[in-house]
C-alpha cells in the first residue's frame, strides 16, 4: 500500500488493529493522516478504538500471567498499560493491581544479598539497601500517580536513590577488594537494570505525549549505563522513527 494513499493506509491500519497488531496499526494511522490531513478526525476516532482495545488486550495478558503464577510477567503487562495507555480506564485498574505483585517481584532480584550469611556485608551495604528500597518505592508511587510532573519528579528522585545504592557498592569494593566479587557484580547489575527501567518509564512518559526529544534523552541515559540493552535500543529506534516521520506513539 503506497504511503501517499491516505484512505488505503487507513484501511490497512484498521485491519492491523483488528488482528491485534497495535504498533503497526498506529504507524499506518500516522501514514494515513500524513498523506491526507482531511482524515484526521477519522484517524483520531479509530485511534481511540485502538487504545481501548489495546488496554483490554494487555490487561487480559496480565490476568493470564497472574493465573499461571508468573508475577513478573503480570507486573510487566500492568506497567505497559500504565505507561503506554495512561488515559484508558484500565490504567487505573492496573495502578491498583501493581501492589499485588511489585514487592515480591522486586524482592526476588536481591534475595541473595538480603539473605547472605555475611553480616559484615549486610551491615556495610545497609545504607545502599535503604537507598535501593527507596528507589523501588518511588518508582511504584510514580507508576501509581496521575502521571505528569509528579511522576517525572518521582522517577528522577528514584534514579538518584539508585545512584546512591551503586555508590555504596563502590565503597565496599574499595574497602574490601576482592570480597564477594561475583555477588556484588550481580547486585550492581540488578540496581543498574532497575535504573534503566526507570529511564525507560520516563522515556515512555515523554513519548506518549509526543515529547520525542526528551524521550530520546532518557533513552540515551539508559544506554550510557548499558549500551547493549535491547529494550533501550529498541525504544531509541522507535522514538527516532516516530519523530522523523511525525507519527503517533504507542
């Protein structure tokens, strides 16, 4: 379908939406509107249908994961609804359900350090653990907020907490070189992965509101921590594409 065929692109977008290829549908709605600006009102109407269906579909995936006992996947789907479809009714439901999974999923990732028999290790990293827990709590509250500046401020504060936690690991390794090297490497990765996740939350927040430059800035910050992070690389490519083509975002 030629990209300059507005009605054809609209038809293709509706087809992609109806077979649940939501991201592809959003892209083709953008092509339709760009090819024929007079289609804007119709595109907006169809996009509203898409967002509603995508939110319901994503919540169904969250429930399926929960039924199978996969709390991590359930939480992932809930966060997608909150971040990508914040204006849908399902986003409010997802915000309420986050409490059912968040604490246990996050605790699982640090259990080796939390339950380690070396009391010196736990004592030395106590301040770092406090900062890490604060980061998680701030992230959760930001997800459960109404979005906007309050969410942004919460995530920015959460990142600072994460950096403090990394700083405590640095202090321990300098004070006790060669001690618990493998364990601390895993702990450092866990914290950095969480910081990257928060940068991705910020990027999604900005991209959803078409603030693509800000979204790209946050994505690049994530890649500065891990240049090979697949999610950050994928998001950067999508942001650049949406920005260059003037397309909608999902």
